[in-house]
C-alpha cells in the first residue's frame, strides 16, 4: 500500500541550490548548477505539459521509454506533451545496456526531434543523456524509479563497443521530474538497488579522503555536505521501500539527487564511485555468462558491504599496513581481459602502480600519518551492521549468494577490480600489503 504524504517539502535545499541561494561552504560562492528545474513531488500527473513547456525543448519532442517504463509513465507523458507540440513516441526493447550501439540507435530514432524527454531510470536516462550530448540537443527526464544516482549527474555510464565500461562527460538534463507515486509503485528491487547505490557514500569517502591524504589527489567535502542531513532519514525509512511507501521513496530520491549534484560541483564522480564501483564494473565487464542479471545498484550495495568490512579491518590495525611494490601481472591480465581490453587495463593499473622507491616513500608517509589518518577516517565510516540491516529491510541482496553470483567470480571481482581503473582505493592498499587474499579467505571466497 502506497502511503500518501501531505505537506512534505521534498524540494527543500534543492530549491536553494537552483536559485543560487545556497553557498558552497568550501568556496563561499553560490552554486552553478546546469539544470533549469528539478522537482520531486508526491504526484506530477496532469502537470507534464506545463513542466516541459517551460524548458523550451522545441516544437517536436521525442519521448523515449522502454517496454517497462512506457506502462509506468511513458504513455502518460507522451499523451500529455501532445498539448504543446508534435510528439514522436519511441519505446525501446527491454534489457538494453547504455552502450555505443544503443546510443547510436536512439540518435537515429530521435533524429527528427528538436529535443528528447527520457522516461525511465538508469539505461534510458543515460542513453538519452549521451545521445543528445553527442548531437547538441536538449533533453529532460521523468524518472520512474529510485534505482541510481545518475539523474542529476552530468556524466553517463557507457559501455564501449569493446565491452569496457566508462563514465563519460555528458550534459545535464534541463529538467528532472521525479513523481514519488510512480517511484513508490516501481518494483521494490529497483528501490533497494538505489539504496545500495547510496550506501557507497562511506566507503567511497574513506577511499577518496585516504587517497587525498596519501597521494595529494583532489578531494572535495561539498558532495558530502549536500547529503549529510538526508542520509539518516533514508536509512531509517529503508523498510518502507519494500512496501511502496512514498515517504521512503522521497527520502531515497533526495539522497540520490543530491549525490548526483556532486559531479556538477566537482567535475568528477569520486565522491560516489571508488573501490566498490570498480567491483561492480568488473562484474559487468567480465563475469560473462555467470553474471546473474543484477542491476548496478544491487551490485554496488553488496560491494559496499564488502569494502566496508575491508576498510574497518584495516583501520582497526594499531600499526599501519606495510606495502611492497605493486605487482602488475600483464600476462594474467591479457588472459583475463583479452587482446583489446587487456592493454587498456594494464595502462590504467600502471598509472597508480608503485615501484620499489614509491613503495618505500609510501610506507614512510603512511607510518607518519597513520595515527592521525585513522582518527580522520573512522568518523567517515558507517557500521557494517547499519548498512546490512538497511539493505535487508529494503529487500536487497547483501552478498554474492543473494546476488546469484558464483563465489569464485565474486572473488575474482574483489581481487582484480583494482586493475580496471586509475583510482586508488583500499583494494590497492590491501593487495599491495598482502592483506587482500587473507581477507577474501575469511570472507569464505
């Protein structure tokens, strides 16, 4: 049963950011956000034409959904927009990926339209985002599920023709419209996936801050400030996600939206994509026939729990880990990833690899920093039990078994995920210190 909420202002803070009233604490300046409108409401039914008309998308609009989201909202939006212009209604088949062939197909199907309105969640939204970015047309999105944090991101997660998955610069939608009645009525596993995607906040923040302190890489507190006052309410209402509760859907959509803002402020996705996302991406790229068909957010949720256990284990050490030079098994990587992707992964791994001198310098720095670094990192963490209980309450998977992924494949994802991206994380620290294999054995892998 969907519970109706009256009087909740789901757009608090969002309105201040869009209007320029909110100032970035790190700079003291008003935010510059590339959106005209972001609206989270209990229902948007009957307002679709009014909202889109303000965005000036053109006289001919392509409304793009898929066979699932057309029933949830796509047909309703297409019908409403006929009041303001010519509408091309495009319904994509199910189970598509946001990959180069699909993006090219959407460009072709929408080529006569001045602007595009996506009606869907991850794949539909990112595909339309990148397709319109490539040819310079405006777009907007009606989100149908709280399954990921990418609605408000100015990047798109794209699988290249060779199977390599990357986050590419794109452009932001002119308008983001989130109807909580539709969100709450979506399959519960999608909301649980969105919660899983959000639960990477502590693991990503620990990785990012540690990388900043140890290597001097860029870091910004702003994305976390944006989410800070909403995270607890999202976790507390996790059980409602499994029950179609609008209040729970609203808290989740707010966190997902505010997390997406982080890319707009910083220009990077590190605040919500570090070691745990590398594990999920490795699964998508290399699990092959063993992939259970789970969503990005489901995988990130499970990976976040594993990363949190690894981080807590290392941070419990009174003395810092001692690393050796990074071992890059080029022959093994070529066997694992093939002739086309293998060299790409080797190049990524080499960018952050430490030779003997680099390892010695790292160990000296870590030894000097460790007492202070631990006191800095521990407050950023979240108890693993809190994360796990929230996912269980929402009905989400919590381990490889509940994902439906064979344990040997999960072990490979955890072991080798560090190879696919030049972002240092606790996976790198643990592996270079000889602690990762022991951790995986203790995990039953």
